[in-house]
């Protein structure tokens, strides 16, 4: 069964006809040629497919494309190549060498931008010592919130440094 | 050999492809923008037996399915001498998760649905997938990975152990582990018929395009010139992409079944647990004979490991013990049991990684037994010459790494007694371990440099698996040519370029970089400092890149602080510090990332990694990233890597040695040693899961 949907990917409107079994990730990669989000596990276990939908981070491999009809999707390509220049976190990743192979990187960047928004909004996480504590961009907070994004090259210390730099 | 001029080298240049990776614009193997069919493999569900029948009817009738390949209809391969590549050539099943069919369809969903519909009837024979001590099938392999001798002996270790005032006899175990690079192995393949017998184009995720070309050409009965392999960016490998695997052959067979049309094959994460290699489990008995002052008289390291029945891979786990510490009487042995398991292969520092866990744990145990500082014990057994060969070291400086590392880490004043420091609910300890990795320069790479409009284009089919090869080769060329790095362009990752050896054995930069230097010198010799348009020169890795007569290794010292929760046994590692002797560091930004990355993988090995085989059904139980745990952000706190200044011009013309693997070697032992210091519980069986610490202190 197929369905026609509209996605706004990094500001570009795309009309797609997809198999209704298609995930948002596969719709972006295999149907649109938008390869910035990566497939590392296809099961929501690694975070490589992370994109921002309406400004919030989601795992695009766990979202059905048809459920995202009409949504604004931002990928790491959109963050790095925005009209106002690259997102500060994209730049911080390059400067801190917060990656090696680069495969988890677009997901890390999207996740990091999502984390910055969550911190800004005061959303709590498991890292808080007590529920209701004020939310600050401590290393423990950043690590906890970024833990859904695996990096096998082990760039974690540099990734945390990049997120910390932009958060402050 | 004169060194290369200082300029670009030693400078922390950013990765030339950095912005492409951060934006996700860097193109990996699967991401070629071509209309393609999709291949989904079907895997065996028994660990040993044979395929009785394959019913492809329902799959072929399924929407979008273009072809179903089985052992009955797949093309006969020209060369099946490497059994890993003899895919769909017969009914035999050698392990659970072997490719027994493949579906080619218009979309990924249709291929996957088609694969679900292929009905494979399997006959199961009795299988054995569990390596236990003294396994009845153990045998001595003819050779080890990268080393000719399975066993070595010097002096009379048995008699020396008998005479030694202090004898330590311990058995350590490391589990089966999986590389799990973040990018699943994938390829995009086109077979075109035509003049010259046709041509195969393969975009592959690989650590070496030329080795893939060689293998595929041989298996398919093609000339190398008929095969082009391209690999612009590689999403990690850590050894698993150091050779093609069965899926490459299936993708090629699928492409040849639909000439003129591209096919794409990406393994699922689950499929990677049986098709692209793993690290064997090891059972390692280490015996140390020492005097009361800690001086070793005997070292014996006996290793048991598994391999597969399909193809032998003999991990060289005890080779580090042959040269690490001085002792007149020494023995190493390796025994393998060929089990009904997937084919083991390279995983970051094969041999040294499990071997140094055992040796460095044993050293720590001996230090405890002698109530001696573990750094002092290592220093007392520091060999002036390589104890295996008698050759002088090119640049060892292990003791300096230990001493200077101890100073920077804050080792002084440490109370050596275990269970001596408690902070709230946490037992706190510190541990040390040495690191070692051999220096390899592989012959067979070539570099071409072409001058045009003031720009020097450096071409070699090398792989950048995240190491920064593209960047550092440009820096090497810039200095060798005495031009600014901006005037150098580097092209890699394509068999259309001059041949390159594999990105493995921490030998990439050493092997390719030596060829870059040679080509730069040739260009200057042939064309001078003002070469004309189109001036070119080509040279290979020189045979004398490594000065003869020296024992060339990298070394390092790991320092770890570990905290173990008194009630839950949870292990946390707030601090890891590594100081390394790796020759000259060509790009500190990139080298640091590799060293830190290796240490993080060592931490992951120490705390989490453990592939579980189901003894009854013979499959990998925890075959995804939710169950096969690797270190995540929350596990990794302060991890720092530094290095001793200096250059080893005996190792390469650049003065550098490799940095890709040494970071992982010894790291797990340092964590385990720190956890012992914290708790008094000696864990000899990785990983250090919480249950291991809930038994109370014991020795």
C-alpha cells in the first residue's frame, strides 16, 4: 500500500509517494536522496538517524513516514548549511574534532541541538540529583541526555566539550 | 634517512572532510545517488547442517521481487578456496547466520518482505559453539594472524618456575566481542556486460579498496582491471572492514544477475553479528616466576581460543608476552578449537588487546603479592634489548611513560593496599597497565603526484576510516614537497588510483606516508622545485622504510581511577589517562582523537562488551546494540591521551609510528586493576559487570 505525503526537509517541500511501511529514515534516504541522517541499527538503539521534527529530536528509524506528513524535518545538513550560516554546534564539532568516521555525527549534532533546546526549556533528566532541581548544562547532564547517541570511534569527550561550549 | 622538514607536520589541522561529515554530506557506500534494486540476505537458523530445500515461490510472487538467489541457482564462482567467499555454492551450513539465500527487489521493504517469504528447510546436525578450558578439539595452528610461530620457547620455563621463590599462576578470560562500527557494512554494485568481458563497479565500505578488488576478481574469475572499488568515506571498521566478507560476494552475484542495474546491499545490525567477523573468546593461563624483589625469571602465556570450521583465524594473543618484559625463561602457546561459530577476524589490535589484559592483570597481581608498587615491578623487568630477538629498541621509553604518566596522573602517595579508600557509597581505586603495539610498514603501496597550476595532486587508493588519512597524507606531502598544505590535494579511496595496502595494523599512515615521501622526492628529483604543468612522479613504499636491525614498537602507560559502588557493584571510571611513546605525532588533533577513541573502546571492553552464544541453538543471543552494550556518553568521563615528544626516524621517514590501536591495548587491564585496588575483588573474566563485585573481597 502506498501513500502520498509532504515533508519539509531543511526548508524544502517534498512530495513523496511511499510504501506505508516506510520509516521516516528510509523516506529521507532511499526516497529523497537525503542521506544526512544515517542508519546504524534501524531499531532506535544507536541514535545515528536522529533528526529534529518541529525542533524536537526524534529517532527517524522509529517513525513511520506517513506519521510525519506535513512536518518540518531538520537534518544535520540543514543545521550546517542554514541561511544564517552554520549552527554554532556544527562549528564546535569541527573545531573539537568531535568525530572520526563521521557516521554517527549528523545524529550527534541533531541530538545536541535538541539537548540545547531541552536545557533551555528546563526539561528534567535522570542526571538531576533531585527532581525539580534547576537544569544546568553540566557535563553529567550533557552525557546523560546524549547517551542515546552511540559513537564507536569514542569521540564522546570531544562531543561533550562541543555541546558544553555552545550551551554556555 | 633524512627526516621530512617541519611545517605542516605536527600542526593540528582540522580534517579536510570535517564539514562534510558534520553536515552529513560525506557519502558512504550505500549513499550513492543511483536508481537501484535492493538485496536482502536470508540467513541460516541452525549452526551446523545443510540446506535441504529452498522454496522461493512465495518470495518470487511477492510484489517488487526481481530475483531470488539460492545455492541451487546462483552463479558458480571461479575460486572457492577461501570458504568465507564461497557463498551460495552448496548446501553446507557452517554457522548460524550464514547466508543461504538473497532476495533482489525494487525497494528495501519489498526485498525484506521477500526475504521473509523465502522458505528454507534446514537439516540440523549437532553443533558446538562454546569454548571451554581444555576443549577436546584444541589444536596448534600452523601460524597466527601476522605471526609465523604459534608457539615460542626460550630457556627452560618449567624448571625456572619450579625454582622461583614466588610463582603466580592465573587464568584470565576475555569474551567473544564484536567490532560494531557505526556504519553497517554496505555496498552499491553495478555489473555491466560488454567488451573485455564486462566490468564490476563496487562502492564499498572498506578499509582497503585494492584488497577488495583482488578478492572479488579472484572469486568471480575476473581480471583486476575489470573491477573498480570505490570507498570515499567509511563509517568505522576497527578491523571488520579490513577484508571483504560474504555479503560483498552476494552483492556481486546479485548485480551479475541483473546486468546494467545497480544493486544496494546494507547488512542489518543483527546480520553484522555473524557475517563480518568478531574477536574470539580467549582463555589465557599466565604463569610468572619471580624473585622476592620482583625480577622475573620465567613468563609462560598459554592461550586457548576459538576459530570457525569454515575458515581459520588464529588471534595472536600471547605475542606481546614474547617481548614485553625481561625474563630468561619464557614460553608462549596458542591453541584453537574450530567450532560451529561465525568466522572470527580482526578487531582493533587483535592479539595485543586480549593478551595484554591477561599479562598486565598478572603483573598487577604479582605486585600485590610482593606488596610492591606496580610501576616499580614493571621497571624492574624492563628489558634493555628485545628479549625475543636480542635487537635494540628503536624507541621504547615505556619506563618514561610510566614515570611521567604517574606524575601527571597523580599516582604518588597512593596507598597500595586494596580497599583502602572509601568515599560515601563508593570504593575508590587507581590502576596502571602498560600498552604495546608493533610497528608495521606494509609493502605494496604506490603514490602518484601530479603538478598543475601550482597544486600538487597526491593520489593513492588509501582508506580514511576516520583516522584522518586524507588530512595527514596532505600534510606529509606538503612538507615533503616544501609547499604549503593549501597547495596539496589528496585523492584516496578508489582502485582507479595507485594501489594501497589495507588500513589495518596501525600501518596506514606509515605505509602510505612513506610512499608519499618517496613520490615527493622523485618529483623534485625529476622536475625540480618549479615543475611544469602536468609534471608527475610515482613511487612506492620503500623497502627500507624501517631501519633494519631494530625492534620497533609503540608503548604506553594507562592510568585509571575506578569507583565501585559498595552495594550495587556498579563500576564507574571518572578518569583515564594515557601517555604514549608513538614516535612523532604528525597531527595532534587527529592523533589525540584516535588514542582517546582507543581508550574509550578499551573502557567499553572492560565494562560492557560480551557476545553471548546460545549453546543450545548456536546463535548469537545479544545481536543488536540494545543488548550488546558498548560504552555510551554516560560511561565516558575524563579521558585524556598525551605522548612523549620525539621522532623515530628508524620507523618511517616521517618519524612517526601508528596510533590507531595502541590506545585500546592495556586499557581494560588498567580498569580491572583499578577496580581491584578499589574493592579487593580481582576480576579475571571480562567484562567487569556489577555482579562480579558482589562477592566480597577475595584474592
